[in-house]
């Protein structure tokens, strides 16, 4: 056991030796490696500093140095270290024994032999084993590890320290020696230029540029000697930089790929630079789809690459962007507080939709990971708001009968309408009605249209002084904000008061009279010129240019006359309509107005126009004799026109006066009714209010106006010699007195006494109204009686004239010019001519008073007188046959005239009978027999009864009379 322990200890001491051996190898290797590293570093830097090698030389030095260092590192550091820790092939015990024998001479080969003996003794005898143990004991005297002295490696510091000291010295004295050389060696693949006496300073902060965009290069030079020009060399091409002050600029246009370049000036080059391209997020294209509000009826519209939009309010805008190199796309509207991200639907497509309601600026921001600031595109959306509809209204109001309003106008809107409505309310006696409305048809699909609406007011039953307030309102079809409306200005339609109506009627009547006077003057001028033409043509052999020119002037005046008469008829119709609208219904007055209207409508003789055309043709053909006869006919026509106009003027004035009297009488009755109502209110108590006093003042004012109208009416009647009612001055004074006393009583708070006076005034007004009506009716009946008597006399004279003309005509037949009776019969024809003139004058005078006598009666009268005048002229010219022919025409006119007047007489008698019947007149009631009117009726009743008997006898005699001569003709 002891021997075995000695051998184990021996082995441990060998292991200690091996460990000390490798430690020594590591220390020595480190010193050698440091010497190698320093020397190599000095060598390559010195060589580069001196040689300024190109990229290949620098690469060879750099990689040669690296390879040497790596090999030295392995041999001197790594391999001993691995052996020390057993990672490499270890030092064997035999090899260690030999090295130990070398260090310790006394040991020599003993240690090696002992190890060998140990390998043998394991299989041999105990003797060998003992010998081994002995040897082991002897060898343990020495510690083998002491054979290696690590401190002995100091001798190798002479190799490591000098290179390190030199490097340190150089770093202190000239550090650029290493920095420049090392930089060039490390960047062996980079071109290094010879150092210039100046420096290139590139002012660009970054050498990154966006693809497809420009890159501006900005360079400054610093140093003692500056060159005059600087060039940039890129892709083998040399470009000169533009100098601006102390700065040089060059712009690389539209870069498509990374760019390498360097600067050159005065034979010196700058270091190489590289511009690296990055991709800016960009919009390749985009589409905008516009979904318009449904009420616009516009199809969806699609726009390409249009960012600035002009759209109706409420439009839904759908954006679809195709973007490149884009990670996100944001919309930012200036009306919003934050951005809205678009939705990515595939690799490069972003979508967003928005309903726009107001003007807005919006930006589209594109981002990716390569840029810090996003790419921004700005657009604007202009919204077209749905405007308010526009409306303009014109009106034509019925100022004659106040029964209709014609509305016309224009409505316009940007997109269409939903409805058009007429709104109105009525103000009666200061009380306002609710608002009513009527729909006006409107085309909803157009944006501008005219409208016409004829508004009949009959159903509103407007009375005098009623006020109609109305306006037209239109709504558009706004489907976004709801229909908006606009309205016209408020229009008013006021029915005039009784006094205003009367003024309007008076003014219209005055205008009608003026137009009649104008037409009468033109007719007289035409007649005068026709007579002059006739006289001139009778004294000349043939017509000439002067005659044609004068005829043209006559025709021109004739046209002016026709227009004047048309205006006259229209004006008369207006006057008549206004009177009928606001006056009480009076059948007798209505019949007279209808007859007068018929008279106005028959003023134009349709035959006259044809005669003028024939005269024009005759003058062109130079048929002077026929033209002269035609002029004579036309002169008679114009004479008839003159007579009819004069007659129409007289009848119109009389009719107007009667209408005024009737209106005044009706107005008096209304005033009386108002007074009675006021009296009932005042009779309740003595105290009277201010409102009651104002009503009394108004009643007094109304009666004062009535009195003034009566005064004007009386003056007009005297001026034009017209029938008028009996004077009522006493009654008027009595009424005024009672009304003044009633007013005093009301001011003194004596309401009951005032009521008595008001009732008395009302009673007097009614009596005055009744008296006026009866007075006018009585005068009318008396005048009608006179007219009937005159017409009967004219009929008798016509019959006598007819028989006389028949006798003369019969005697002239077959008579020769040598017959001595010719002279006597001619004198009888002259007498008949004078009788016809008397009949003509009488009938014309009667026609100016009797409206039932129509225009065709007076025209026939003119024909009769003309034929008789021509007959006398033919007798003077000794042309008996022509005279007989004219006498026959005269007979025909006499017969026609007698028949016409017979019908007129019959109508007048029937009207007289109706007026004379008790209870049938307007002025009284059945059973009443007031003074004046009653006496008139009593006196006329016997005559009316006789008329009935004589009427039948006259009809028989007239029928026999007309039948007999007509059979003889």
C-alpha cells in the first residue's frame, strides 16, 4: 500500500509539471503574440502611410495582417490554452518524464524507467513491484514543477515592449498616422483620394432621396486655396456645379436608382458618396363615386382622378384610392377634430365614404415605414346647398265687378317643387277670418315654370269695404333638410265703398261720354270729306290721284273710328258691369241697360266696310259715275252713324242719371237701417260710448255725401236737360237737423233722446228714398205716355205718306214727259218729300228718348228719305222711269219702317201696362196708393185700357195696310 501510494504521488507531481508546462507556454505565447500584433500593426500602417496603396494593396495588407494575427493567436494563445484544459492532445507522462530528466540530471532516465517498470510490474512478480516502489520513493525527493520557472519569460518582453512603446509614442505625437492609415486599410474597398489643400463640405444632412424625385446637392469649400470650379462625377459622367456665392449646387433630376458620386476640383477628389433611394407613398389613381340624393333624380356619377368636388348637399361621396408603397391612408376634414382612416380592401386599395353637408377642405395623408412625415394631398369639397325657391307674382284684379283676380307669376328652384298654394284671409268690418288656402297646380319636375291661376271670388261673397289679404307660397322638394318655402309679398284686394264705387262709375261714365264725343267728331269729319269728294267728282270728268289719296285718308280715319267705337263698347260694358255688381237688382233698369248695350253693339254697320272696298275698286277702274253714287251711299251711312252716336250719348246720360238716382235711393235705405240699429243700442241706456258717437259721426258724413251727390245730380240733369226726381231740400234739412240733435244728445249722455232722433232720421231717409224712386218712375211713365202718343202720330203719318206715295207712283206709270200732269205730280212728290222730312225729324227726336227703337229703324228711315230725295232728283232730270223705281224703293222702306215701329209701339204699350198695374212698380207695395205716383197711375189706367183695344185694331189695320200695297208692287 505504501509503495502504491508513492507511485500515485509520483504521478501527481508529473501532472503538476504538465500544468506548469502549459502555463509557461501560454505566458510565453502571449508575449510573442503581443510582439507579433504590435509589429504587424506597425508594419501595415507604416507601409500604407508610405505607399498609399490602392484598394488591392490595402486589401492584401489588411487580410495578410488578419491572417497572421489569427495564426499567431492560435499558436501562441489558443493551443496552449486548450492543452492546459485538456481540450487538445495532452502531454504524455513519458514525454513529461524525459523533459523532467533534462531539467534534473540526478533524475535522468530514472523517472522514465520507473514509468515503464510500472507498466511491466502489473503482470510480473512481487520483486518487480518492490523495485518499483523503491524507485518511486527515491524520485519523490524533487518537485518536478519547480523545473519550470515562469518568471524566466521576462526575457521575451524585449520583443513585446518595443512595438507597443513605439505605437504609444506615435499615438501621442501624430495620431493621424494610425487613424488615416487604419481607416484606409479597414475600408480597403473604398477609394481614397489624395488630400487636397481644401475641404469638400457637403451640406446635405441626409443622403436619402425619394424615388422619381430630384435630389439637390449643396457643397461648400473651406481651405486656404479654393478652386474656381467644382465638378460632380456620377456614373462616369462629369457635371459642373453652379456657384451661388460661396456655395455650389447641383440637382440630380428624377432619380430612378441609388446613386454613387464624388466631387472633383483642381485635380483633387472628395470621398465617394452614395444617395440611397427610398419610396415615397404615392397615389397611383383614384375614383370618386357620387351618389346623389334620391329627390334629385340624378344617376350615380363616377369621376376619375378628380379630388376637387362640386356636389349638391347630401351627396354621398365614395373615394377609392389605388396607392403604392403605402401602409395607411388617412382623411382629415377641416370640419372634423380628428382624422378618419380609410379602409384597406386589398393590397393597394383604400376606400372611404362620407355624406357631405357643407363646404370643407380635406387632406389625404399617406404613410409608410420609410418616412417620418406623411405625404399629404389637399383637396376641397364645395357643397351646393338646396336654395330656397324663388317666386314672383303679378296680378290683374277685376276693378269692374271685383269678382275675380288673375294671378300669374314665375316660380323657380334649383331642383323642383313639392307644392304651390294660395293663402288668403278676409277682413270684414274690422274682423279677420282664419287663413284659408287653395292649391295651385304646379309641375313638380321642372326647375322653372310660369303659372296662371284665375281666382273667382264669387264664393267669398265680398261686400263693399271688405278687404282680402292674400299671398302665394311655394315649397321646394328638398329631400335632405325638408321642403323649404318662400312666399310672395302680401297683396291686398279691397272692395271699394259705395262712395268710391260711385266715383269710379262717374269716372267711367265720363270716359264713355268722351269716347262718344270723339267718335262723333271723327264721324263728322269722315262725312264732310265724303261730301267734298262727291262734289269734286261731280264737277270733274274723271278721278285722279288726289281722289285716291283722299280716299286713303278717309279709310285711315274710318279705321281709327272703328277702333274708337270698339273702345267705346268695351268702356260701356265696364261701366255697366260695375253698376250691376253693386246696385240692387232692378229688372226694369236691367232691361234698359240691355237695350242700350244692344244699341252700342249695333253702332258699326257691317255693310259700310264692303261699300268702302267697292268705292276703292271703282276709283281704280275710273268708274266715276258709280263712284259718285257710292260716295252718296257712304255719306248716308256716316250720317246714320252720326245720328246713332248722338242718340247713344243722350240715352247713356239719361240712363246714368237714373242709375245714380236708384243708387242714392238704395244707399239712403242702408243708411236708415244703420241708424235704426244705432238707435236700438242707444235706447238701452243714456250713457253713450265713443264708438257710438263715431258711428253717429259716420252716419252724418254719409248723409252729407249723399246730399252732395243729389246736388251734383240736379246740376247734371239741368245741364243735359234730363229727367230728374223732385227736389227734397226740405226733407234733407230736416234729416240733418235731427241727426245733429241726436249727436248733441249723445255727447250729453242722453242716449234715449238721441235714439228717438235717430229713428226719426231713419224714417225720413226711407221716405225720401221712396219718394225719389216714385218721382222718377212717375216722370218715366209720363214721358213714356208722351212717347207712345208721338209714335202713334208717326205711324199715322207713315200710313198717310205710304198711301200718298202709292198714288203718285201709280199715276206716273205709263205717263210720258209731254203729259201736262207731270208737273202737278212732281209737285205732289215734292210735298211727300217734305212730309218724309217731318217724319224723319220726329222719329229721330223720339229715338233719342226711346231706347227700344234700335239702330236698324233709324237706318231704314234714312233709306226711305234717301229714296224719296232721289226720286225728286230723277223727276227734275226728266227721267220718269228712274223716278218711279226710286218711288217703289221708298214704298218698301216705308212698309218696313211701319212694321218695325209697330213692334216698338207694342213693346212700349206692354211696358206701360206693366208699370201702371198696382203693386208691380218698384216704388210701392200692393194695395198702397201714395200721392204723386198713385195719381199718375189712376190717370193713366183709362189710357192703358184704351191701348189694349186700339192695339188689336191697329194690328189688323197695319196688316191689311202692308198686305195691300205690297200686293200691288
